[in-house]
C-alpha cells in the first residue's frame, strides 16, 4: 500500500510541476508614426523608469532601455519584469512622450505620434 501511495504521489508531483506556466520577460513594441500616419525610421526611443524605490529594501529601480526604429517605424524591447515606463521619442527636432505598461510574459504594443 505504501508503495502505491509513493507512486501516486510521484505522478502527482510530476503533473503539477509540468503544468506550471513558466514566465518569460515582458516585450514592448513601440511604433513611431508621423502626423500623417507614416512610419518614422531612425527615431530614437527611450524607455525609462528612474524614480521607483522599494519601500521594504530602499533599493532604487532604475530601468533604461534605448533603441532606434526600423523602416516600418517599430523598435522592440525586452524587459525582465513588469513595469510602467516612460516612453520618449526623438527624431531631428521632433519629440513625443508617452508611457507603456508592461505585463509579464506578454507583448505590449504602443503607437507614438511624433510632432
């Protein structure tokens, strides 16, 4: 009887462990368009979170990621943890600011219009 209980316990443990969803990093796709809805290539996109302090540990969470848009106006980012980040876009003298909320294991898309 003990032997059968151990076998059932082992099988249950394997099933539970294999059914757990693995988390993956957050992905952000920022699309930069001009005022005529044309994609903007070569725009500098900065994702930033620089003023969050953990109330328990006092550690400051500084997140900074930069990228340049491709011909289709897109730039992709991968961030380890969920976050709300400021989005700053610059191209020549044009600028735009927005924000994006990243979710664990999800791809979040944001379109920013540069003026």
